[in-house]
């Protein structure tokens, strides 16, 4: 399949690398990009030669979130009725081989959620993580309110989700959101090194280890994610969602009316 919004390559004959590639929009995640990402992950997962995958972005942005321009005009009927935005994000959860997120620059909103859907995160020292959806009049919609507290605890998750502030790489490592922080120019070398080590082990044992760790981590996650999704879609019924996203698209300060 020819991809337009991602680049795909194989390193060391056993590591599948997917680079998000919408540089002008800081890798904002739209339907096409998420479909392509899902296709590429599934293809690598089915390839016996591939032992591990890496998802990465550019130096400036892993991904600055879901595409606000595409979402801005959605109604509740669009969002909930079409299961818009969220419907093609689940592919990554069905991948059985390990997926590493190599994060440089912004990992915000859906970008942070995408990184957290991976099995672990290696961050460059310029990485910035956050869930700024509150500034747009909505909440995280791809597991952020569920995975972030599991990773960093309630206090920091609340702080990030309620203030919309960003967390730098050092804070993210202290909070256990990321497993390692490396200089930005060493990011891919570090991630590839980890992926090559993983690819050298029994694929069966690796898949079992992944499945087992996830079992500990994901208890009742499904309920939480579904609950979150209903709320996320419901917020498209508010004026504040229209205002928050319109303000972003038109580069002005949002004036929320609590309606
Ligand atoms: N969507 C669309 N376009 C974006 C996005 C985005 N999330 N982020 C950046 N862009 C675009 C900008 O509009 C701009 O485009 P243009 O050049 O045409 O004006 C370009 O990327 C560069 O951005 P900036 O000029 O703003 O770059 P700065 O370096 O000044 O700022 C920031 C970088 C801080 C990252 C800033 O762009 C920003 O705040 N972006 C928005 C971050 C955000 O709010 N993310 C959350 C989005 S909502 C979300 O992710 C909900 C997820 C729900 C789950 C999805 C369903 C499963």
C-alpha cells in the first residue's frame, strides 16, 4: 500500500519503523493518517521477519494531537453517530508484537495518547507531553484520562488534564511516563537498539510478556475508555467546543461561555 501521511521502512532486517509525516501540521492525527498507521502496524505484525516496531515523528513533533481543523465543526451527531475521530484508533491495541514510541518534540492530546498506546516510550530531551484538550472545550478522547493516571498517578494526571500544561522529558521520566530520556540526536539510535534487542528474543515469549504486562495494566480499561469516549463525543454538543476549536483555527483567544 502506498502511504501519504506516514513513511515506513525496515531497519536491521527485523525492526519496522513508522514515521508520522505531516510536518506542516505538526503531525496532527487525521482519519487518513490513523488509517495508514493502522495498516502499516498490521502489516509489520503479520511479517514473520519483524520482531518489533517503532513509531516516531519529526524532531519538532511526535504529534500535536488530533486534527483540530477537521474536528472543529463536528456536532454531537457527527462525533457519536459516526464514531468519528475515535473509530480508527483501536488498531494499535490489536498489535501483538511490541511497539515503541520514540518521541521528540510535542506529544500533545491525541499525540500523547498515541504514545501511551505504545508499549513503552523513549523520549528525546526536547519532548513535551500534555493533554491540552481542556483548552479546546473538550477532554481527551483516545484513552488519555485512563492511561495517564495509570502511568503517572492521579495527581499529575489531574494537573495535566485540568490545566492543559505541558510536561518536559525530565518530568515525564520522573513520573514514569517514559522509560528513558536521551539527547535528541540519539533518539532513533536508542530506540533502534532496544528494538533490535527485543527482536533477538523468541517472538512467542515477547508476545506473551507484552500480553501479560498489559493484563496487569489494563484491568477495566475498556470500561474507562468507553466512558471517556461517550463524554468526548457529547462535548461536541457544547458551544464551548465550537468556540475552543474555532479560536484555535482562527488563531485567537477562546472566550468560553460554559454552555
Ligand atoms: N490540529 C491541526 N493543526 C495543528 C495542530 C492540531 N492538533 N497542532 C498544530 N497544528 C498546525 C497549526 O495550525 C499550524 O498550521 P498553520 O501553519 O497552517 O497555521 C502548524 O500546525 C504549526 O503550528 P503552530 O504555528 O501553532 O506551531 P507552534 O510551534 O507555534 O506551536 C503547538 C506548537 C504548541 C503544538 C501548537 O501548535 C498547539 O498548541 N497545537 C494544538 C495542540 C492541541 O491542542 N492538541 C490537542 C488537540 S485535541 C485532541 O488531540 C483530542 C484527541 C481526541 C482523541 C482523538 C480521538 C481518538
